[in-house]
C-alpha cells in the first residue's frame, strides 16, 4: 500500500459538512433493543404484505421479455411518454390539472425531485421556508446546496400563514432572497396534519405575488382514509409558481425509486437542463405504466387506503386504551404517521425506555433543523405493521411510561 497523507476530510464540500460528512456521530435514528420481538414504528414504508409483488412481477416480466432493448438503455429526457401521459390524466388521480405530458419530469423518487429543485433554483444563502417540523430526508437537501432554512411553525390549518407573511416582509426589508416554500400539505410527515383549503389559497397567492416558488410535496396525497384532501396549490395557482412533487414510494414501493414533478413548461424546461443523472430506469417506468393502465393500480390504492385506515385505528385504539394519561394526539385522516405529544415524560427518554419494551420510534426533535423548536413529540409510523401488532403498542408503551415515572 502506498503511504500518503491524503486527507478526505480536508476536501469535503461545505454542503457535505452541513450534512455531517467527516464527523463521527451516532445516528439518532438507530435505537438499539434486545427485545426478542420488537415492533418497528420508525420508518414510513408501505406494509410489506401490501406491496403488489405478483402484479408487478407480471408487468416487469412482460417488459423484460419483450426483447425491446430500448427498455434497458438510457432515457435521457423527462421520462417515458407513456407514464407522463398517465400522470397527466386526472382520472388516474395523480393531478387535478390536466396540461401536457411535457409538464412532467420523472426523477429518482421525491428525493430526486428535491435535488433537482435545489440544483435549479438555489444559490448559496437563498432562503427556503419549510414546515417546522418536516421530513428531514428532503429538507437536508437544501443544506447540501447551501440554502438557508427557516422553519415555519404549524397549527391545525398547516403551515402558519401569518408567520410566512412576517418572514416575507422581514426579508424584503433586509434584502434577503426567499426562493422557495417547501410544504407537505397533505397528511404531513411527521405531524399528519392536512393544510386547510383557505390556508392553501392564502399561501399560494402570497408566494405568487412575491416570486417565491412553492414545492408542494404530495407524497401522501393519494393515501387518504375516506375523503380526498382539499385541492392542491398547484391547481389553485393554475400551475404557476408551484412545482408539485409525487412519488410511487408510498403507494406502491419505496424500491421503485420513481417520482415526478409537475410544473409550468418554463420550470420543467429549466429543471430538465440541470438534469445530469442520465434519467430513470426505462423498464421500471414502462412496467409501472402498465400496472396503472391495467386498473390494477387503482384497485391496489383503494385497498391500501382501507389497510392504512385500519392500521391507524388499531394504533389509536391501543394508545387510547393504555396511554391516554401520557399521550395527546390528533388522529390523522390519511398518510402514515401519528405525532403524539408526551405528557410528564421527556420524549427522548421515552424512545429509549420504549425500545427496551420492544417499540422502536424516533424522537420528534429529529424532524426539526433547530431542535429547540421541538415540543416533546414522538413520531409513530403505523404504515409498516399489521393491526394485530399495532394493537400491542399501547401496553408496551404504558410499561415504558410507568418505568420512567417510577
Ligand atoms: C414527505 C416525504 N417526501 C419525500 C419522501 C421521499 O420519498 P422517495 O424519495 O422515496 O420518493 C418521503 C419519504 O419518506 C417523505 O415522507
């Protein structure tokens, strides 16, 4: 081996350092447990039994055995036209504003969409407003591109309009540039809150008037339990000044790595210019198109809505029965998450005590960039476990609370 003084740390980018590259620290997401049968509520993923493996296998197999080599080659552009046509058709449920397939571009999941948004619109120091709390996986991309994050408090209506108005006025005075507002307006991760229609209208108008792009993350929009959420901001603004992000990760499977942006032709053209990943896997796009076209997709999503509703109910019932003294929460109407506030016990301490009792979940502080904003919540993802398993959570958690309060 050649002996060198090569120092990787010395050459790290500011963006990499902002995400912790080069620093040795334990992941706060990984909570060890010796419990023989832990219930994992940490990650928001589809329940394995719900993944439509047999249907997908059929469509993948047909695509791969077609002998059509184009399915295995680079797809440099916006993504396969078949899939973009399906996304553009409101009857499939991915948009409520039909435009043209060229108003869509496909990326490596919602995460890829966030990368492309930052690459196209952010200069170092530009401000992006995000909900506090929010999903750190996408928010941290802003830090990687050296954007400045301002967290906006949430209330039962969603992101606080008043707080946004104040920040916009302050930045106008100081000359700081707000480039974007990132919002998960339907069945928010982690709080489960859905932004009210009125709040959507006010925020989307304010953003449009001030030249601020809204990145509307609709990851959970299709996964409502009974009623569809209010109209999206993209449609409210007739497609101007908003980019709407979708993904198949939660409705089908995270491993597909397939998401999309809908935007004005100008915005999608600009985003297409900054693309340098050589496109998404064409055979995956074609197989997913056929899955949607066969109507198996709409049956599948319908089934998943019912499944997640029953999973959420099982968790809520179990917590209400055993932990009503210790936890306060609002029942979500869709999505994957419950966001209880802990009473009389520190939420971080609870995550450790609960792990000993065999329930794994993250402390709410992980969903803030400024953890001082955190107000003693935990996030419980009910998406990945059966109602039977979720029915055991309350009793296990009660034991953890009792241990801590002893
Ligand atoms: C709100 C939200 N947006 C985006 C993503 C990223 O999803 P993907 O990149 O798998 O599409 C997630 C994943 O948990 C999420 O919760």
